[in-house]
């Protein structure tokens, strides 16, 4: 059932883009109103744009557990998200948390993929299911990060459109918008280097079901050098210096172990 | 090469392509590891190399033409198969490194041996392929089986002689260029100086010397200081075929940058930037994605560049930066389906493109096992299909057509019936003859132009 709805939505989106509903550039205030009026006249545009935004965010969150995600694809999706975000900001229709329009189906989709991506530690702590707004609370980040430049909607924030079942807790919309921008950036950082927590997880409990000792040893022999370089590069932020030194000493230990195993 | 006038006499077909050979298991036997991920002819066209997802390289060699049957040109038979790359594990990132062969590039042949570079996401390897068809016999100290002889039985000395033996092809890894890339390698290109080559990943391009593995020069670096600011990546790169100081790289935003290594050690500043301004009437949320260049190839002449983005192939003149000189629509009927293609990720498929030997025809793959050819002189184009059903050996391929509503002819396929899982991403054209190699999932098709075996 959910799939049918999803397909239907995509077909609608296809039709919409064929009809040539494109964003027009506007220079002045009068154009803004004109464009807004134009958009209101086609009620499905916002809905479909929101759907595209949701789809994009799901794609960014889908973590391929074993293989590194394609950076080009991630960059292109992130740029698409930014485009939509900018347009929605200019429209003044920027609402936090796609509580509007998408309905229950994509909500479930989003939730399930998010659970996939959370580290086992967070799951153990039993964090409640986050939405967009609370997504960034999982990340440790600089709370004071300036996100206002992208979210400057001076016009009053519209009341969220009413939909069946507002699952996510909706806090201060302004703060949530900032969190969204942050979470987008954080998603990007995780593409560059996995969340700092994952490294500790790696060394604390090795999950042997994913790879056997042979693969590990083969990988170790050829990757030790690169591992060092990578480690130094990715741990650039000050919050990670502790794990950096842990990492290096752990690597040396593993090196030592491998040497022994190989010699025998 | 015989020269044919553009256009030709009325009624004459430009080319008749027919299936020459088909290698690969039937479709229901496909395993993921058998999927071909790259195809490349060597500089003479005598050898054809394919790489697959399982990290293997298969080299085909063309049998010499039989003088008795001049029209039955040499077949490509398997010459050698070897495991080039193995899967690895990156411990720091807790991620697997795929063994899939991303690219193979042949080195120009300098002696009896053949050499090629093969690369996966992280490591480039130089392989040397040699033939052994003679064996020394008549050693003084060893017997036939290699065991040491009892010295008392040796009464005279003999000179070992070389006796013929069954041909043995030996492949050895001569160099391993590791640890040069943090991101995934998407291209390699051998320089015309035959001493250096470059490897490009998403954010950096390195210059290597073929004999030195512990050092490489970084010549392009587009990584921003803050990864959050990343909006553009490198998608492909290639050295100029004649000028060893020039190379081009393409980006995910649809631009090409021509760089001159004489200008500075780090070529972050391009010498020329090739970019076509966006068509405002076609603007959509997918504009940037479909403008991302998936492949760039210099023409054999070195005068032009060929680029492939999601819906078109474009020919650029090196002297003109403002726009391409030619644009060909590969499958414009997909423009109305972009959202569906975004959802199923097909919009991120990276198609390659190829020139023929005389730079008069360009080729690229599409969906439904279709591939397209564009004749630059006659401006005619054709869609052909690489599938078992539609290719009987030696039978001429029938041109295919995709209909978009409106009039529908008998054998047309409608856009909605296209199989998007059957994509032709990798194609190669013989350097001098009208022979093409098409990779369709795990199958390698070799097609030959029956009418015009030589280039014109």
C-alpha cells in the first residue's frame, strides 16, 4: 500500500515537472507576491517539492553499512536539498519538519531508515525516534553555530499545516530550521568521516559476523599505512584529539598482533 | 584509410553493424561479480581488456586474419584471465573497499610484453603480460623433471637449447600504486610521454611516474577546507593525446577544466574553463544532476573533447570555452521522467562515451541495452540493441526506436516499457577499425561493421 502511494507521488512529480512548473527568479518585492500567488494557484507544487525534499533526505540518510557511499551522488543530492531549501526560504513557505503534505507513508519510511543508520550504542540507550528537528540532537556540535543566514525568514512563520497524526514533536520552529541546516552539514561530515563514535565502537567490540580474520589480516597488511594517514586527516576537529591518540596506539597494537600472527 | 565523402550516394547506408561475438553467461546465470565494469582496446586493437566487479581482468586477443577468408576477420579469443584486485577492509572508516575494477588503461607497447594499468577505488596496479612459447632443454646439472643429476652420470657438457612449447601467457604485477587516494578513484590516464600517468578521485588528481610507487604528486585538489562547503566533485579526467603538459577534468556541475602542468605545480587554477550556460527554460531541481559530466574523452586528433552527461553527448572544441560545438540528444524522452529516475537512483548512472578512430562518429550507451551512434558529418544517428534475442551472429542489427506517444511503428518500444536495469555504461571502439565492444551487465558483445570494415 505504501509503495503504491509512493509510486503515485512520483508520477505526480513527473507530471508536475513536465508541465514546466519551474521556479522563476524574482528581483523585487512585487515579484515575490506575484510568484507566491502563482504558487498558491497550483496547490500541488509545494506538496510535490516537499516530497522531493523528503526523498532527498532519505537518500542522504540511507547508510550503506559496508561500502562507502558514492561521494558524487551524495554531493548532488545535498545540492538538490539546498536548492529546495533556498527556494522554500525565499517563498516564505519554509516549515520545519515535513509535518505537512507527505502523510504517514514517507514518515514511516524515514523513521525506518533512520533506525538503520543509528549506531548500536544510541539504540541501546533507547533514544526515541527522532524527526528532522531532533535529528541534529544526536550529533554533538557547536550549538552556537550560526545558521541564521540561511533561515532569515523575517515574515512570520506560518502555522504548520494540519495533517493527520503529527508524530514529531514540534519545538521552536526557528531553532529547528537551524538544526536542519546543521544536520545537513553533519550528514556531510559523516560522509567524510564516520561519526567519532563509530571509531570507538570499532575498537571496543569487533563484530565478527561481518568479516572473518582472513579478510581482516589481508586488509591490515595493505592498509596499515593508509589507515594512519586517514586517521590523522579525518580527526581534524578538536573534539576528536582524544580518540586520535587512542586510535594510533590501537593501530600499533593491532600491527603488533598481526606481525605475530603472520610470523607464526 | 579510404576517404568517403560526407553523406554518400543516396540509398547507401552509413554502416551495417552485426554481431561478431558474444561472451558471457546467459542472463539467468549472472552473479554480481561477473558484471563487467570497464572495457578497453589497446593501441593497436589487437587486445581487448575487460574488468569486472569481482576484481578480475579478462584479456581477449584478436586472431590474425586468415588470408583465405579476408571477410572473416580475426576473432577475439580469451588470451588471459587474472585476479587484479581483492576486496579489502578499511579499519578506520569501518568500510569495505570494493575490488571492482573501475578503469583499465593500456600502456603503449615498448617491447614484446604488453602492460596495462588497472584500478579499483583505491589502488592502481601495473600488470605486465608476457608470452612464453619456448622452454630451455638440456641442462647439465638438472634432469627433465628438474631434479639434480647424479654427477657421476655426467660425462659431457651440452649447451641447453630452446625448444618450442605450448603458449603460456604470464601476468605479473610489476607495480602497486597504493595509498594515494582518500576518495574513490574514478579515472586513470596514461600520459603521451609514456612515463607518467594520472589518477583522479572525487576531490584530487595525482601524477605518478610509472616506475615509482612510493611517491606521487598532487596536481589538482578541490577539497574545501571545510567539508561542509563541498558542492562539486571531480567526475573524470584525461591527458591530452599529444601534449604531455595538458589534461582535462570534468565536474559534477557540468564544467570542464583544461589544465597546463607548466603553469604551476598545483593546477588548481585552470587554463581554460568550458561551461555551457544553463538553459533557463529547462531549469528544474534536477538541472544540476543531469548536467554532471560522467565521462570525458579527447578526440584522436586532440582538437576536440567529447563529454557525456545524463541526457546528451557534447563535442567541445578546445579553442572555444563558451559552449560545445555539437550537442546530441541521447534519450531526451527521459526528461519528463527525471523524478522517477531520481527516486530509483538511475539519474546517477555514469555512462561512458567513445570516438571512432577517425573522430567522425561518436557512441554512447543508454537503457534497455540500447546504445547510440552519432555521425558527426551526416548528422545521422542510430539506436541499436545489444541483446541475445535481437542479435543473431552475422545478421545485421536492426535500428531501434523509442516512441513517446504519438505515432507508433511496429517494433517501437514505448518509454514506459524500457528496462532501466539493463544499462550500457561501458563501450569501446577499436582504434582503427569499425569494431566496437559493448558491455551489457555480464555480457561482452563485439559488433563489426560489415559494409565498411575500414574507417572513413
